[in-house]
C-alpha cells in the first residue's frame, strides 16, 4: 500500500492523515463539509483529559439512565423509543461491564501516550489553539461521589496517570472563582485544555504542507475493497456541474465518526458505533468583570456531568450531557438551559447574556474503547468510535493505525488488530 484514502475530516481523520503523511504515504482525505472539523470536532468541551478515562460500563450508569429517562434536563437521557441499533448497542454495553476496570486502565494509558504526540505536533507545526496547561479539577458535592472517584484514581494510576485528592480549601486555592459548597475534589495537574476546532484546522493545514490532498465538499456514498484495491464513490454535485466520481487507492482508513457504522457495513465489517449527543455553550466574556469571574482552571463536575475550558481571554466553554436519540442534531432548549444555569450558579460573576449553543454526535462504541486497526479486508483500516475522548485519544490512535499500515506496506500483508485494547 502506498496511496491511502482517509474518510472524514474531523479530529481523527486529520490526525490520521497527518500521521500517515509523516510516514511517506500518499494520502487523500475526503470531507463532506467545506472545512475540517465542522461536526463533532467543532465545539466540544475542550479538555485533553486523561483524568476522564473512566469508561461508562458500570451498573451505576444503567441505573441513572433508567431513573432519568423521562427527565428532559437529565445529564444522561435515553429516548425510550426502541430501535435495533440502540438495543444491540446497550446489550453490548452491559456485556462489557465486566471489563470496566481493565478498559479504564487501558484508556488512561492511551490518553497519557496521546498527549505527548499532540503537543509535539502542535509545537513543530506552530499551531495556536488556546492551549492551557493548568490541569483539570474534578469537583464532588457529596461523599459517595468523592469515594467513587478515589477508586477511579487507583485505576488511573495503574494506567500511568497520577492525580491527587484535594480539600474544599485546596479547591478554592486552585480555582478561586468557583462558588458553592463541595465535599472535595481531585486535581490532575498534567491535564490541559484548548480549542479542538482551531487545533484540527491547524493540523489540516500542516498535513497539506506534507503533501496530503484534502478534498472538501465530497459526499462519500460508498466504499468498496477487494483486499488489494479500494474504491471511494463520491456523490454527484449537480449545482456545480460535477457528476458522480470514483477514486481508487491501495488502501483506506475509515474515520467517519457516526457514519463509520454504515461504511463498515459496506466493507463487510461490523463497527457498532452509536451517536451519543453532547451539548455545549460558549459564553462570550464581553467585559472585564466576566473575564475576571470565569475560571482559568478546567473543571469536571461529576454530578452534572459537565466540563469546562477557558479558551483565550474572552471565551468560556461548558459542555457535557449524553443523549441517546439516534442521528439527531437538534439543539434543544431544555438541554441547553441546565448548562447556562450551572454557569450562573457556580460562577455568578460571569455575564451569560451572550451564549452560543451547540450540539454534536459522539461516535461511541459499546465498550467505550475506540475501534482502531484492520478490518476484514487487508487494505481496510478503522480509526473511529472514540466517544467522549476523541481529542484526548486521537494522536495516539492515529499513530497506532499509521504504524500498522506502514508495517502492512513493508511486509506486503497486514496484521489484524481489532481494538485499541488489544494494541495498547
């Protein structure tokens, strides 16, 4: 393999194209939007959070989902309307509860490895993405949540990530602007934040400088492979006078987010990605008082499942929640309102009169681990299904799949590998 097609121009597609180009491959990236990072990689929580590596496969998640099913403002919301996709996904989710500890440790290891690649790339390419290396503070309002976090910290430590418990007094010293009463917290000094959209855009430009051909506005409708040659079919664009087109490559990598499931089916593979919607608000800090009242240290509120990041001097991002409602990108007012209320409660000095809402679909596998590696065909690979840790894990999984494809090229045959778990 020498010529490679990468399907998808979000964070995983762009990092994959960049990693492949650095290894000498001839790469063409297909993206259906006019620019990179226009869907799930547009306005996420902004955290590069190895400390958030705990997988969700836990019985407490199941009970919370059932309890909150009929609450429109619940942190975890499941549309009770059944579908085969949803039922099969949840059945596999429950089946992986027994792997909770193992997968949490492996995710932490992957996240720790990823950030060094990402920081090196950003420095080498001169990418400005509002990076803040101020750590992440997890906050807990009750003893039960704090005690569970203490157990999670042991798993993170197994994965190579230290974090320390802090008292309410220490929390106020770490982030003086945080209002409210708390039982305690955990602080991960090595974590950081930034703007995923700016980073992805910058890395896409760097990939082009390395020779990657990025084709924007390309609606890929079909993928085919016979194991030796891969074909990418792009829909016609009558408005531009362009007919349907077919492109041929030696191999391909599917990095198509929530679209990966359908593409995998065309290629004879099962990649059970489910679209889990998350919401964010970007609070524009319009005055000096709001800028002073907004936090500089990133937070994760375990009770409300919200995360924060400070993006430069004049933007404050709050994101979170999980909604299982199929491929639905509607921005619901009853899901945005709790985010604004949370800001008003925790940071009352921040003016929220100018708030930009957003929603994106996280591509999530039932075991909460990304699908990284070869498919049934020798020249088909996947790098998808990163869920809520897409940016955090992306540099490591891009390096993994690029290394596998280099090995396949050099040996003339690919080694199969199904998940990040098996390769970490």
